C-alpha cells in the first residue's frame, strides 16, 4: 500500500525537465508547488501542461499549489558583491532610502520603508533566518542604526524579521493581487497565502477567487497569526506550518510546542494541515537525509498531518527524485509503526449534512470491523475529505469523473484518487465497477469486505446518501 501522508514537492531549476517531473510523480509526489517568490506567474501554464501530460501517462492524478510571495521584508543588494561579512559589535545601518545595490559593510537598503516606525531602541532584528542578530541603538532621519550582536555572512536580498513580531504589515501585496488574478485563470487547485496576519487576509483572497473551486491554505509564519488562529483556521481550507520565519519570530526553541498546537487546532476544525521548512534540507547536496531529518519527518507523520512539504531540497537540490523517494519511505515506515494515540477535541459536535453523516459512519465503522478498504464515489470530494479527518489506517479510494476533484483529493491524508471516465448509474453495476477497479490495482482480493459510499443521483454535488458493505467475489449478478 502506498503511504497515507502526502508529499508536496517544490518546483525550481532542479526540476525543469520532463523526465524529472515523471520521476517525482513515480517517487511519490502528490502535490506540486510553484513558489511565486522565485518563479513568474506566467510560467504556470507551461508547468500545468507538463504535469497534466505526465500525470495522464502514469494514470496518477497530482494537484498544484501556487504559493503567493506575501509581504516579506528583505534587505537590498550589495552591488557587485554577493555578500558581506558582519562581525560582533560592528555598527550597521538599515536605510529604506538607499538604492537597491548600494549596500556595503556599513549599511544596506531594505524593502519596507516604514520599518523605522515599527521598532524602538533595544529591539532585536534578525537576518538570514535568524543567523545574524542586530540590536537597534538609534533611529535618525528614518535610518535604523544597529549594533551587531551575532555576526555572520549576509547575502543580498535575504529576509529580515523582528524578534517577537509586531510589524504592521498587510498580508497581501499589490504583486500578490496581480499574481493571484492571473493564477486563477489557469486550472490550479490550491493557493497558499503567505504571512497571514488574520482572517481579513483570507477574506480578501476569497473576494478575488469568488466561486472558483480553489482551496485556500493559510501559511502560519508570523507571531501575530498565533493570536488569531481560530479565525484563520475557520476561514481557510487548511494551514501550513512555515517553520522558517515563524521560528525566527518566536524563537526556534518554541517551535516544537507551537507546531503541536497548530496541528491540533487544524484537526479540531477538520481542516488540512501541512508541515514545511527544512524537512530534508541536507539532501540539497547529499543523497541521504540526516538522522535528525528522519526523526523530524517521522514525528510529523505520527502527529497525523496531511502532508509534508519539500522546498529547496527539490527546487534547487542536486537529487530531487531521491529526496521524494526517501521521504516516501520514511512516511511508509512511520505510518506502519506509529503507536501514537491522537485525541482531538472536535469543534463541530454534530453532523449537519447527510453526506457528512455517511462519510463519518463509513470511516468510524470501518475501523471497528474487518473492512479492507473504503471506496467513495464522489463528485466534489467532500465525502472523501470528511472520511480522511478520522484517524484510521483503512485506505480510502475516492473515485470521481470530475478531473478537478481527482486532483484536489491528492492533498487529503489517506485518500487515493482514482479518475474514471464515467460512473455507472445502475447501483449494482457501479458496485462491480468499483470492485473491478480496486482489483486491477491489487488493493483487494476475493473475500475482502469493502465499504462503498454513493448517492441515488450519482454525479450530483452533495448527493452521497448511501453506505453499502460488499464482499469481493460475492456481488449481485447483473
């Protein structure tokens, strides 16, 4: 059986060839991410065509996630120099008025012109993912004077954070809005919103997306987001724990506890949850992960997350396919040996829809009986999503004739997407169609019990209203 935890692979220079894309799908990639901090929105169309072609050849749906750049503060450049070296006790000035490539060992430009309004003497500013620490000593004519507390190598256009957060930044930039409006004209599946501060950022996204079937993933990477977590989760389809910037703002020693809190919060609302940042970082240059990375991935899987996300490891690393192969193996072993008992206090105590009742009944009963698998005939994927919220080892096969649904399902933990050309409308024939497909894939054998969920009017949104248990090899003759 394939892994239940999904893998998101970030595309980049290392994944430009069709052969690499094919290898990534075969290795276990479920969702492909295009990061608009580094890629152009115009490249989406070509990438989508490649993904669709290779996915079709391999008969394996994959989803796409477009990651908006967001309001990240960065330093500017150092002219002909790629980097400078700062030493402890050096004096260093941050100057928003400085031209893009006029930086040196004494000063550098910054992308956020109002930063001086958001800091006071004594504040600590962190550069290069927290490796370099500055302390504000004075603010003169909008220039921020600092003392270097911890030195290091500083490259052009690296990120800048304020320890503890508190910067008055909006979540969406003008560039994000332009990119989003262009991105939704393509057949994409998910949008990741960077540096979300509160639910208003997500409401603004929804106004642009309107009624398009695109999932919204809120990236939690600002300390302010932790104060507005319930509202953010409720207004999104899921959250992404972006441990890079978040760790810089709150302190990396706080991350393990905060990660567990974020996972539990998303699961309590039956929302998707993704863990990201440096999952397999050493594999940028090595063919094998470190032991610490294996433990990190395994711990995320054991916590019940829907997906782990690979970033630079696949985008710019030397061995992108090897990274996904290793991640897949770790997921499979972690799932098969996991003994962690996950208890979630769900916010929704009652089921409000018929298809939700059927989905949860199937998932709960399958775990208590000798059920080999669940097959969900679905139009929108909602039934499969609800089933996947139950902590269970029973595989769920979501079968749909809707191409977009077949892709979106790929992010749901424990759900395997099967695209079919046409669903039989006579129920006995539909049952046989389901079992035949599962036997072809080698997932069930004669004598196995399978739960099938479907609706009286198959192919209708929200129409699932029936649950049937069938025995493979003992179906009604038609």
